[in-house]
C-alpha cells in the first residue's frame, strides 16, 4: 500500500495538535517533520521539542527529515524525542555511513535523502544500509514549490536499484505532491508520498485532502 506522510511544515502551528490528530483520523501513515537549520537550507523550523509534542498528539510513526549540517550530532536528541524514522541528507555530512549506522543502532529506521540535482550514485552503496530512500522533487527549504518533472526519471532509476540492492527499502518522495503528481511518482516507483501544502492548506478539510490524494493514486 502507498503510504501518505503529511508534512507539518504547512500546518497551522497554533492548532498543531488538532491538525496532527485530523491527519491521523484521515488515514495518514506517517507524520513528516521537516527540521531545518538555516545553514543547509535557507530556513529555520523546528527541533526535538516539537517532535515530542507531535508524539503526544498521535500514534503515527514520526518521520523526521533532517535538513541540517552535521546531522549525526543531533540523532540521539531526535530519537529521545520520539522519532521513529530519521532521514539525513547525503550532501550534509561526509560521514553518511556513520550517520545511518547511528540511527539504526539507536533503534530508529534510517533514511537517506538527496537534493534534485545531486547524483543518485550515492544510493548504489548506501541502499543496503537504508530503510528509506528520499528523493527531493523540489529544492529543500520551503513548502509550496512546483514539482520538478525530471525527478520522475530519478525515481525510476532508484526503484530499479532498490529491487536489486534492498527490496525492503521504502522510496519516499517529497515536494510538489498533489492529485496530479501523486499518480506519476507512484507509477515511477515511489511508496511513500510526503505532502504538506496539499493536505494542510488544501481547499478542503485535512481528512478530505488525504482522501483525495488516495483517490488520485487509485484512479
């Protein structure tokens, strides 16, 4: 089954607990938390305290996406806060293998992400150590961006490698996911779709926006 991971980057933080519960009631599979440091990406967002708050508000697995430099310095803090999945960026550390090991040894699932123009070749060696491979389909740092169409070929390539190297690794796609793009990325091989603006700022309720995404995928 294709999983949907609403990103709280687009949520109303004045009503975060209620919106997280609405996402869970609407059938979300993960809760996606984008962590930004103002250095690796030009924005600053949340930290472990918000992960703790989300953990109290939902039973959904917390999918933490670290868009920060030297992510290995903060892995323990986010796991203690309640993260179930932690994804680091290949561009953010020279010690990708060490970071993935630290995540797994700490009891969480390990993810690796790449930016839109970063060569996918890092996954050839990294996939055996990954539980999740994240393809950014927008430039990281801000919500509401347009989907980069050339990303579809990258997802197809990664899906082929996944079958060869680690069939149990999930392929997550983050950026510009909507009723239009969701079927395309699923056809290319994505298994987890991160959606923020489309779910939390869509034209309908959070529950109905999730249902519309599922309907688009099924259709």
